[in-house]
């Protein structure tokens, strides 16, 4: 799915949650290759001219999420939780840590031990970063969210940028398991983890497969 | 005069950075308009205008770090 279309959809869901028409909502999708700049991103951390990126079919977008530069591609699972923190806990850092917690628990179900880094938001393994997080909050309702690297093939494109303005290595679930990963299976587990961690009896989710 | 104050953002969050103002001093603002965006860690947080009026003064500008409870700007309320 195009980043732009996904963003539009997020905002539609956001409106519904804000008006109280919907409860906690989760959008699951993959993106066509795209580089996004969060609010603290510096252009110099995109290492290739935009024209060259365009030729490669990679779009560039500035977004309102927190964080620096990142890359998204079809080999990642993206989750956008649109939750009203006024009904959960009005605590931004708590929410970020819970998102990390979800990814760590998710990876554990695949036999992988991941951890948090107290100084760097995201989820980390020995070989590098596997999940990036960047959110935005308006009226205590969250949008944007997290990405998890699943497929090996996509990792090369991280060389086009300095993720979050740092020289960090990225890894993926496939690289760790050394076998192919079924995105649908990961999605199912991820929904379970969201429900568990946030204690939801139900979460409305939209699974976009295009 | 109504102060636009950095609200509590959670336990152990003492401060946040101004990313930008949606309005400039002298602009008319409506209650609940997006007024100023703050960043902390990997999150942006929007502060809505507490009332309708004129944004009189911006005290904390882009890139400045504000502490919870600190005044970011002042709005001259429109008489009702």
C-alpha cells in the first residue's frame, strides 16, 4: 500500500476514534518502498539524491510522527494503533515501552529473544535493530506506530539512509530464523499480543493486503 | 489572558521540545485548534488551543525545551 493512502486511512480511523464511534483500532499493512522523515529527521541522513530514489521507485515523505529518517518496504509488517490514551493511561513513554513490549513478546513466540535499549526506542537483537517505533498523539489519541522487519530482501534499502540518524545495522525475522516467514502468521500473533498487553477484550483491526 | 501550558505527559517525563507552532503571534485561534506540537522520545504530541482568541505571545520557540507546567505562549481571550 502507498504510504500516502495508508496515512489518509489512518486519519479516517483517527476521526472515528476521536468522535467515539470506534474503540481501539489497529491498522495492519505493508508499504511500497518509501523513506519517511519524522519530526527530528535531518535530510542529510538520506544518503542518495531524491531523483535517484525516484528512479528506484522509492518515495520520500515528511510525516508528523516522532523520530528521524526511516525506510519502509513490502518486507515489513506495519502496525498503526489508533488508541485513546485518555482511556488507557495518559503517559507517552509508557505507551512507547508497551509497543516495544508487544514486539518482544511477538518475537518470543518465534523463539527469538529480543530486548529494549534504555537509550534508544525500538526493539533490538544481537545483530541489529528489528523494529522501529515512531508515533504521533493528538487529543491523547495515538497514530503512526511501529514496523517490524520480516523479510531479508528489504534490508538492503536501509543503506539508502542513516536510520534515525545513526549508523545502525538492521536485521529481520527471516535473517534470524534462517527460513521464510509467513507475514499472515505474524499478523495473527501481533493482534493477540496487542490484546494481551493492553488488556483489550477486543480490538478492531483493518488488515490491508494491497 | 490564558496561558498555554505544557501539560503532564506521563510519569518521568519532565520536559519536551517545541517542534513548531501552527500559528504565529497575532493570529486568531479557535478553542481546540492544533496550536503547538511538542516532541519527546519518538513521539510528537499536539497541544490544542485552550480557548478562542488572539495568540498574543509565543514564549517558547521551535527547538526550545519546556518543562511540564511551563508556559509556552499566551492567548488573549476573545470576549464572550
